[in-house]
C-alpha cells in the first residue's frame, strides 16, 4: 500500500510541474526557448549582418559575402552578385537552431565531431564568421550527427562543443555562392539573331512579326533546311542562361581568333552581343548589353485601351447633360499628364545587364555554348 501511495505522489508531482511550466507567462516561456538557442542574439538581428565569411581546412577562405547597395556580392569573384536567397536561408537556420546537448570540451576529441580549429589542414568543419552584429560571431559547423536531424557545432570562443538541431550544411565551394542567373530573355522577345563564325559558317535568322516563328534568312540557293524546328533552340538560347563561374574577362584569351560573335535583337529594343570561346574543356562568353532605339520604335506597339474602359468613357459622355457638356467645354483644361517614355523599362534593363557584364567572362555549359554558336551547316540537309 505504501508503494502505491508513493507512486501516486510521484505522478502527481510530475503533473504539477508540467502544469506549472504550462502556466508560465509567454515571456517566461520565450526566455526558456532563447536560453536554448545556439546563437540567441542572431534572430532579431539578421538584417544587421553585413558580412559573412566562410573558411575551411588550412584557414582557406571559401567565400567573403558582403552586403552593400547592390545587395549581396562575392568578393572572390570581383564582387559579382551572390545568391542572396541561400545566404538568408543559412542565417535563418542558424538563428533558429537550438542546443540539444552539450558535447566534449576536450580539444583532443574535437576532430571526432568535425569541430576542430579550422587552421588545421585536416579540419573537417566549416567556419562561419559574421560581422555587423553587436559583437563579431564565429562558429564552426561540424559533422552531421549520424541519422539524427542534428549537427555538431562550436562557437570558436568557447571550448564547449554542442549538438544543435537541424542539418546545417553550408556549401564549401566558392562558386556555390554565386547568383547563377546570368540572363533570361524569352524566345518570344527575340526578333533577329546573327552568328558570325571565324570559319565563315555564319547564320542569320529573324521573325516577320511577334507571333511568327524564327526563320533562317541566309539559306544558300539550292539548299534546304533539315528541319523547320532546328532553329528554335537559337531563339531560346538566352532563356534561363546560367553561369557556372565568373572570371575577369582579361583572364580569357582576348587575342584568340576563335571567338564566335552572336548578336540578339529583341522587338522592344534590347541588343545583346555575345562573344563565345572554347578554351580547352571550358566554355566562356563575354556579353554586352545596350538599347537600340531604332529597333524599338520600328516594332513599337502602343498599349491598347481596355475594352471595358473605352465603353465606360463612351457611356459617361452620352449620359452627361448638355449643360454639363457646355461647362466642360469652357472650363480650363487640366494640366497635361507627364509624358512617359515607353522604352524606360528596357533602357533600365540594358543598363543593369551591362553593369553585371562589364569586365567579366562567364563559364557556361557546353549545351548552351552550342546553342549560341550554331553553324548554318548544322541546320541544312546534306547535299546530294
């Protein structure tokens, strides 16, 4: 009987403790949660982070990511735009992860968890350093904890390593932090394309209208296209074009005679000049963007008034009393609306692209390179 009473009392005590925790004020519960956060000062100050450095074994810098007027950029690639979404995702993960368990504080055992000092040539972890907060923060992200959704980590200023919630897996290659979206021009915008090749196998194609298909314009007499659809990939060569890496344009063989030049002109006046070169097993392009006003005006289509708006205006005019019409005629006309340049948007697009292209060469995939440099002969039937 005494044993049963003790068991009942123990259960009651546990229940009472649970109720007490539940009845804590929201502020008290929040304090308890914050006490378990791995980086408690980061959550409310993510937007204060202005620089993020990543280092791996041998104290080798993987990426120096800086936040400036143009957004996040990658210093190791001449301040080319970085993947802002990936950076924010990492910062959010770090701000939310909690300490699940304290692990070793013995430096001799750090390597088993991947949280040893990053200066070691054999270090398995990745060190993250954040600037812009009240005090700089540096942490080492170690190995994943087996089958658990957790990661070993250590604040570099502390000896105590910990197990934190979630799989924190920052990319460990410099190019992984680039914004890989180079340019995205829909095929429907493209009006004409010209490819000038050093071997003379040039290609010219164009459209007769916005709804027309791209047609080859320089088919030799007596020759025929292999397929009417073979030219379609050329029109979409700039759709979703992504880079694999970016280097100074001066580092690519500028004196080579093997450069292939491809010029794109869109209906709305965007002009893109793409120079392509195969260098060993790599494929590079340099690009120039500008606005062609003559092209834009030649194909300009004024925006049509919506049918509903036109009908409403007509109804209002018909319903107005004669007196009101007279007073309207004699009234002082309202000031003319400020004229809007219909090409402003394309001009800004050209400027933005040119800033990104200036002084840089971009490594692309062989597939996209082939689309950009297509010879005319590849589209023609073999001569009989």
